[in-house]
C-alpha cells in the first residue's frame, strides 16, 4: 500500500501538479477554514517573488482522502480541537513519508490538540524545535533569528517545530507566530506593512523549502 501511495505522489509531481498547495480539512470541530484570504495571498506573493506558478485559489482536501497525494504541500490551521481517526493518521503518515510536506500554523489555541493527534501519525517521533540556522529560514529570505513574531497572544516567543523522516523535514509546526494572520488581506488585522512583509517572506521560505526538499 505504501509503495502504491508513493507512486501516486510521484505521478502527481510528474504530471505537473507539483507546485500546488491545498488546505487540510480535519475533524474535531476546529476551524480548519480560518484565515480564508491567507493562502491566496501567500500564493500570489510566491508567484510574484520566488518564481512559483501556483493556481491562486487553493483546493481543500480531507486528511483521510487519497486526494492529499495530488499535492506536495498541505497547509493546516485553526484555533481549537483536532481529531485524527486511525485511518486519517495512517493516510497522513503515508503521504508524509512518500514525499509530502505539511505546514501546521497555530492560529492560537491549537497546540495541545495537534500535539496529541500527531502522536497517532508518528508514535515514535516527537516535535523538535528547529534552530535558527536551519535552511528553511534562509531558503528565499534571510531570517537570522528564526521564526518571526507576527501576532502577540501570550507573550511567548515564536517557535518552529519539525518532524523528520529519514533526515527529511516532513512536517513544520509554527507556534506563537501566527503567520497566517499576517498573510491575510491587510484590512483583516490592520497589520503594519512590515509585519505582513515578514509573514509573507517567511511563508515563501516554507513554500520554497518544501518544493525543493
């Protein structure tokens, strides 16, 4: 089954769907659909600045569906509860070890739920904090101090956590940063231009790194 799924993912890359992003829909009642303008804005920024050619409107895929194998990059966000069934967890694990990449952006309040559910996906792996020297912080734009702070919530420092499979970063969890809020239309949060610029540039770094690794 794993080999079959790996072939599906490889074929999707070969057939020209490799530069696409999808929003991951999950169970549990959390607002997986939050920040609706975020990804379209990030995609537009990437197309204009780092030479991607993505369709501006991202698709939505369910975590338990084989549709996730059509996309090399999945984005997940929300504020609250997340639940993965065993089938969801197995599907997501197969996707990630077959070459996929998942970015989870905590929109505030997601951390205790997603941390628990990720243990279903990788029971033998833990989220590890990425050092500021990690290549993801300089793939397109240089962030010498690591993940930027976009929105204040609890006064905690921003942290980027990852899960690795065979030395490849397959999952990135951005915490206490709220990148997605910075990607949204300017009038949504009234962020200063420099804050939105940092958020979009860090987002571009994530996209570029995921597409090239």
